[in-house]
C-alpha cells in the first residue's frame, strides 16, 4: 500500500484545502498513532500516521476503504507537503490514471441501483473466476454477482470482463454473510459456494453456517438453490448437518459429478483422483419482504473522552450483536474519533464514531442496514443517553 516515511512534524492548523482534497482535522497521537481526516469530492477517508524509531510513517487507514489508489497517493503527497517534512522513503508515484472497472460495485449499488427484476445468481468466493465467467457468458439474461475478498482474483475477473465485453457480471469485495443481508427477500435464483476453505481447525470461520444458510433461504426465491461444491469430506458432512437442521429441507447429494467448467485447482485434484461432493439445497419457502428503512442518527452528546472511557476495554456481546471499542483519536475540546466494531458476531463492521460540533455521528458513513447493526446502534444510543441498563 502507498506510504511515506517522513521526519516528525509540527501539527498543522486545519482545515486546509490543497487543491483536490481538504484536510479536515488531525488527531493528537494516542499510543503512537494518529489520524488525519481527508475529503476528496464526495469521498471521506483517513490517513494514519505512526511514530516509528523517531520517524513518522504516513499510510492509509484500511477501515475507511479508500476507493482509488491515486486519490490515496495524492493525499499522502499533499499531506507531506503541508507539513513541510523531510521525506526519507515513499512509494507514492502516481499511476497514469486510476483504474476504474464498470463491473466493480460497492454495497451501496445493491441498496439503491441494482435491477432486481432480472434473474440473479450469486457466487461466493469465485477464485480464478472460471465458473463465474462461464455462467455469465452462457446465461446473458441473468445478473451474475461474484463475491471475492482476494483482490488479485477480483481484478483478474474484472479484466476479463473488459476484454470479453461482459456486462452482466458484478464483482464485490465484501463478506458474503453481510452481503446477503442487504439483498431483497426472494430475489436470487442461485447461490454457488464452490471449494470454500475447509477451516478444519477453525470451523467458526466457515462460510457455511446456520446464519449464512438462514440468510440464503431468505434471499432465494421459492425453488432457488444453494449449491456447495467441495473436495473435503469433512466439510461436506458438516454442511449436510447444517442443511438438515432446517425445519424444512429439500437436499440433493452427488459424488464425483463433473461440471462443464472447472478451476485449475479442480483440474489438479482430478489428476490426484480426489473425490468431489455436491450438496444442492432447494428453497421451499416464500420469505416475508424485507424493509430497509433505518435511522443511524444519534440524539444527545457527551464529551468524547467520557464516552471513550466508558466503552474502552468493554466488550458488549449479546446473542444477536456485539460492540467493541478499539482505538481512540482525540481532537481536543471534548471531540475525537473512536474506532469501534459493531454488528453480528463473526461479521462485525469496523468504523468510527465521530464526536464533533456537539454531535455524534458515524464516520465516514453509516453502517450497512443489517439487523445486528441496528440493534448495536440502539445500544450505543442508550449508552449515549445514559439509559443503558446493560
């Protein structure tokens, strides 16, 4: 990731606009770390600065998910110029242009812009993308959504979409368990989970879980299918148990059934004479429509340090949500940023609470409207008002 190693600097007076971006605020260091708030057009994000062996490392704050690489590089360059610091090392040379892929979509697109009138197929963890690309090309009237958090794999598929002129495929680099919660009920025809990591020593990290299957059943239309394909007999047996724990289940099991297209790993495993297992779960339910009305605003205000002291070191873990505080960044005068995790156990979101101008808000944007996030927000609101009974 882009960064710069610079000499220690005197804290600049902000806000300052340097042309393309505005540096809105800078925190005082807390345990050797600080943050700088940046606004570039509609985008808000943080730079992080870290004290290291008498020098300062300036880099991206991953929590705020900067959308374009050149945007980040320019922010680092301009911040170094603003502080007038000597630069010892940097890798912020600008690309000719930020690479933008029409097939890449963020979660906001699926909340506001996706055409759910068309058939939709979702593939979770598509790897090399052979199966996903094959489906998109052979089913042009279907919207294909590929979820992949491994960025090189995602970029490989995005490049193939450009080269092959594929416009009915969307790539998303987000956790599948959260993604399913923001889709309308009964809106998906097929969900594919092919060769997920077995996680034999950490089964709580498996994609297939009761929560995932419940969400899959909600978004699948009646007759829609969830298809697991794995070379792990342990994973197959485990998943069979999860599927059969449903109150109603229509399940087909196949062994060594070969598809029209396979990944390079599957080709390698075939040469090793490994077994393959397919579990196909058919949804038999019509789910109630989902509503995405939500309010993530706060009423009331307490000084930043007061709230941070109350929440820091405390993990709030309920049966259906959690809240935890990670890092605090004071801005002075009772203001500051508190980094928190909130939402469902196993899929919490990391973001910030901003205490500024006698208001409290989420930074840089509100959480995604999942049920667990809404419950966590209500708990935070109660804590802010002093009405939390714990």
